[in-house]
């Protein structure tokens, strides 16, 4: 959603340059929730209905956000007893399923002196351990909760109010949009999560992708997993699930961030990780490349050629490999011209080099790491030496989890 260009939010000087384009920053669902909460409590405590509200975000900026709708429920004397205000989330130029969603906050007085925060319609609820909030809580992460408490608390202090305040955050379209997010896989049901750490959405955010991977790793480990299967994306996930001897109960995707995913898994306390990847991605790891995005590195033909030279393939065929455009094309060329035995030897060389760099990145002899390499056209190509042991431990882990569930 594009914001009103005539309205200044405070983010006009916040942008990133990506692929020579200037991309506008936006603000998080947590920021929108805090702003809606402040607007609602201002009306509850006697102020006029605001057109906009100013809040400070963790990044240190003061933002001024538009209040789109206000609904007031009054007692017989006309005094507000519950107020709902809404602020629309604006993700800037980031590609985000929650961009443009209306975030509502309903506030009312309650007993005690605390600011009590909960989720309403369209805000997910946590059903598994290992996430930012405990099981049973609304999926409103701790930083947005702090932002809401701070914004509401400041308004209460300004009005001289010392009683309790109930804040319920709702997202009318949240349940439908949640189907496009990771929430169902994480065990967050019924809606989206209210997120944000700085209050700002940075377009094309690598950090957001890494945070998602870390959250999934944490959730699986908290649920009892010591071993994890990971894949760069849908191809790897589908191939893994079709392998009859591989248990994929604990499986996540990690995009291009091989190295960071290994680091996070070790940091989370895992004992091992098995990567299942199309050769087009993981061949880059055979050269020590730990971010497989094409913008970071390519070298696929060069690495295939290097593996072929190590395997004893003649120089003329290796030069032809350098001219291939895809790994599938290179595999076809190898198989047709070198023969099956030589083809398998090249794949084994690649697996050994991938194994070497994965172990180097892990830097932890107690952490088992391995990889299964496949092609869409040629099927299973190779696997590193720890793969069978990892499969066994994944199977034992699944059996143990099943036994615990039965109890």
C-alpha cells in the first residue's frame, strides 16, 4: 500500500538502495498497534477524536500516523467506556502479506493498575512452545507489547489516570492473511502475529528472513527436536518428503542463507542438521559460498568444472562444462559424454567438497551436518558421509516424539 504523499509520517528520510532503486521504508504491525492503542486511550480519557497520533518507536524516531476509524461505546451518561481506533499498516516498498492491513485497538478501563494486552479477532494465538510468547498467549511479540504499554502509559499519565487499562488488538482481515504467512507452520492459529523490533520495516530485509528462520528453529527445538531437516525452498522440501527413508517431521526452509542457518541451529542447541538441496543451489557450497543467492555469487559452471577435473574428466569436456548455462545442462553433458561411472565420481567429489565446507562452517565436532544433493531431471545425485547417521537419528527422534504424544 502506498501512503498518502501529502502526509508526513517521520519516515521520509528512511530508505534503502537495492538494485539501484530507492525503496521506501514503512512501519510494522507493532507500530500500527501501538499508535491505534494510544489514539483509543486518548479518546477514552476525554480527548477529541484524533486524525493522527504521534508515538516514539524503538528505533528512536517519532512517527505521526493517521487514525482511520474511531468507534466509541458510551454509558448512559454519555461517557466513553470502550473506544476502538484503527491504524493501517504501511510496509513501505517491502513485499509483505500484512501490508495495508487495518490494525485495531479496543481499550477500556479494568480493575487494578496494569495495562493488560490481549489479541482479538484476526490476531493469532500461540499453541506451541518456543515462540516469543508462551502457549495460550496472543501472538503479540514482546517489543510491540512494550510499545503499546509505553504509548498507553504516557497518555494515562498525561490525563492523570492511574487505573487499569485493557487493550485488545484485532485485525479484521488477519485470519485470511495468516494463510500466506509462516504462522500455521509455527503453530500460531487464528490470525497474524503483531511483530517488530525497531518499529520500522526495511524493504527487502534479509534480517526479516533470518528472523523467520530463527523463529522456526527455536520453535522446533523447544518442541523437542534435536535434529532438523532443512531445504532452500519448495524443490528441496518436495524432494525430501518423497524420500521413503527420510523422516521430515521436523523440516523448515531457509532460502539462500546456508551459513547463517547452520550458525543459528548450533546457537539454538541442535545436535545435527541435514540439508536437502537441488544441485543448482548447493553446488555453490562446494566453493565455500554460504549465501547461494545469484546476486551474491554464481560460479556454478566453474565449480562443476573444478569437480570434474578433480574426478579426472578430460580437459576438453571440462571446457564444455564451463559453457553450460544451468547445472541440469551440465549434468546432461557429463552423463552423455563421460559415462555413468565418471558421472558418479564427479558427484562424489562435489559431495566431499560440500561436506568439507559445511563442517568448516559448523566448527563443532559434536554437531552432525550433512547434505543430500538432487536434480529435477537426474534424481538423487549424491550425499555426504553423515547422511545415513542423520537419517537414523531423525527416525529415532520421530519415534520418540510419537511415543511422547501417545502418552
